C-alpha cells in the first residue's frame, strides 16, 4: 500500500478478509460471554469491556476493501450474541422471570447499550482513520491536490 520502505504503521497492518473478521468477532465475543458467565452470575463489565476491545481489534485487523463488513458488525454482533445467550440461558437477560425471549433480548440490549455505542463508535473511528491514512499513503507523490470545480 505505502511507497515507504520503513516499518508499517498500526493503520497499515490490517490485511485479514472481512468474513474472517466477522467470524473472529463472533468467536471472541462468545468466548467473553462464556468467561463472564463462568466467573459471575450474568453478563457484566467483563462482557462490556471484551465487546469494546473486540470491536477495536477487528477494525484494526480487517483489510481496507472489507471495511464495510466490519463497519456494520458491532450492532449485529451484539444482537446475535444476546439472542444466543437468551436461547442458551432463558431469562438470564431479563429483569423479571416471566419476561419473554424478545423482552429479555431488548432488556439485554438496553443494559449493554453503553458498550454497544462505545464499541460501535470506536470501531467506526478506527476505520475512518485507517481509510484516511490508506488514502494518503496510496496517493502518488507529486500529484496535485484535488480541486472542486463546477461545469456549466
């Protein structure tokens, strides 16, 4: 990508396909769920922190042409994981024992909305920085700056 012969920066390191990053994100998030359930009685801070770190990691590892797949992943990942948790351990996410599955998932989304918003924003920010850096790194030396013109 870059014409430089020096060491690659953090923003240039990502080279993994989007499909693999989606699978990795799901696997890591489900592993964090299993760990959090093993050490506690529900999903808590460990899950939230693991989710945010996973969002950052996949945004750094994905190749530039697959940014979209990772850019839309965090909300879908959170929803999918919470649905799987509700299927595996019914009532774990809900606040009342008589909550239905949909209500429990919605409650889980509400309880972990801070991690969802943080993970999503940081993921998008990392992808934006990487996109900008890759665009600058691939610009040919001596190319003129783009100008805005109108025809008419």
